[in-house]
C-alpha cells in the first residue's frame, strides 16, 4: 500500500523497492532530481516521462523537505 510522504510523493514497498516515487507512477524521485541536476530542462523531463509541472514541483518539494531534515556537524581541525 502506497503512503504519501509529502504531497505528490509516495512510497510503497512493492514499487521501486520502496524508494520515493512520483505519486501515481513508478518513476523514482531521484531520477527526476538527477536529471534536473544534470541541466535537463523541466520541459524535457515532462515530455520524456509524461509528467505534469506539479509533479516536477513535488519532486523539488521533496528534495527541499529532505534537506531540511539533515543536520551536518563540522568539526574544526
């Protein structure tokens, strides 16, 4: 059973090995974010994966949420 972890992003142990995916698809969020990081335009990603703009935004919201959960501690040397 899929669980929505942030709006538009779901996880399901039976889909993509439990990795976060765009809701209603089997498309891993990491793939979309990786393509954006490589400089592929949102329009190209939308066309390649048949996504709506809101689905791209959901992936970005998930990345922002995930980054906000991280605490990095730097030690002075």
